């Protein structure tokens, strides 16, 4: 029997733990992303040591691609780095959402905050049991790291043989995996509200706002969902009970 302290009191059915096939899919997804990003970096004239260093330190495909987009558009290295940082700042929001339920030693919590990304946080927060949350988070993180690093190394050294990863459709793997990850979340009213609100905000800003800002602003969709669901719940609980009719 589980300890009540190990659960967060959330109602609803337990989310299933990812299976081995799910971890393998995530590892392959990040493998393809690593290949695609490294090939793009090398093709853009970035040296192999710098490409591998970015894969190890930055560990963010969107940040590296934001950097390349600025450089390809004639921007400076500083602006490129700032653009990558802006895009990656969403990981701070993910770390906050995870930290509200993550229980563990301080050093482990710091490591979890540093390694908070879309797939591992998305799958972990669906677990109502805190011990399962920690286990799923680190197992998914391991799958992501292995796939990302192997793909980054392969793409950096064999990019000339692989060619443009987009021609192979590798750039479509990452968004497809994210859609699969959030599939169970958008079946709930709060999740669907957050997804639709965030998408609307991002689409409205993408043609007028600097790169990366629409993605950050779309996180306001979660706030709108929280407010809407809380308001609805308050209205229900504050409504006077109906007297039975004879």
C-alpha cells in the first residue's frame, strides 16, 4: 500500500508508466534530432568541436536552431546566443512545474531542474505517485541523453554522408513525438484549454514577434487554463445546494 505522502492527492485514473518501447521511441526521436541539428551546424560552417560542445552543454535542439537562424540571417554571434537563450528559457517554466511535485535531495532537485525538458517533464507530471514521478523522469532523461548524444556525434562526423536531414524527414520526428506525449493531457479540460490557448497565442504572435518569443508567450495558455478551471471549480463549490423537489 502506498504512503499518502508519496501522492499528491490528485483525483482521476493513474497514468500508465512508459513501456520499454516508449523509451526506445524517445531515444530514437532524440537521435534523429541530434543528427539533424549537428548536420545543420556543420553545414553552416560551425566546427565539429564547437558542434559537439554545443550538443553537450546546450543540450537543446531549439536553441541551436535559433542560433543558426540568426547567423544565417546575418545576425551577430551575440544576438544568436541571446536568441537561443530566449527559446531555452521555457525550460525554466518546465522545471518550476516539475519542482512543485518533485521530492528528493537538494542536489537531485538541482540536477532535475537542469535536465527539465518537454518529454521527461511531460511524462513525469502525469504520474500521481511521487516515487513513480521521479523514476519516470530519470528513465526518460536517460533515454533522451543517449539518443541525443549518439545522434549528435554521428551527425557531426558523418554529416557529409547523411546529407540534409530534412530531406529524410527527420525534422518531423520531434514534433510528432511531442504530440504523442501530450495526447493523454489534452483529453482533460484543463489540458485542452491550455493547448488551444497556447496555440492561439503563438500563432497570433509568430508573424510579428521576434523568434522564440511566441513560444514563450504561448506558456500563458497554461495560466489561462488554470484560471478558467479554478473559476469553474469555485463556481461549482460555491453554488448553494439544490433543495429536493417533492
